[in-house]
C-alpha cells in the first residue's frame, strides 16, 4: 500500500530491574568476563563490577580498558574484593 505508515519495530525486552524483577545473588556476583562465580574476586572501581583475578589479568594483557565501561584500566587499579569489608555493601535492616 502506498502512503501507509510502516509498522513499528517490536519493543526491546525490558531489563530485569526495570521490569521490577530483583536479580539473584548469582547474577549480582558473577565475573563480568567469564560470567562464572568469581575466583579470587577483584573489584573494578571504575564501574563497581566484579571479575576473577585470572580473567582480568588475561584481559589486560590485550587491552588497557575496562571490559564493561571501557575506561582506561591498569592492574594497579584493581581492588581485592575479599579484602573489602563485605558489611559495607550489605543491605541493613532499619
């Protein structure tokens, strides 16, 4: 048909958080690179993501940027997650 408006593209699926679904513990604490449970977990301070030490060391041999936010990243900027007090990130009852 001439002059007919094209049909709209299907909507992209909503992220779980936007849909009101809470992410699971496993989804929150998975390695950004291998998507597995972090081994010797390291915190990327630039975007507050967790990665395995081995994964990020291997990543940084080829690239000098964060695998998530693409900010410049060097091994000296990593924080050992185990040394960070977990209580600082825990949700507290009021």
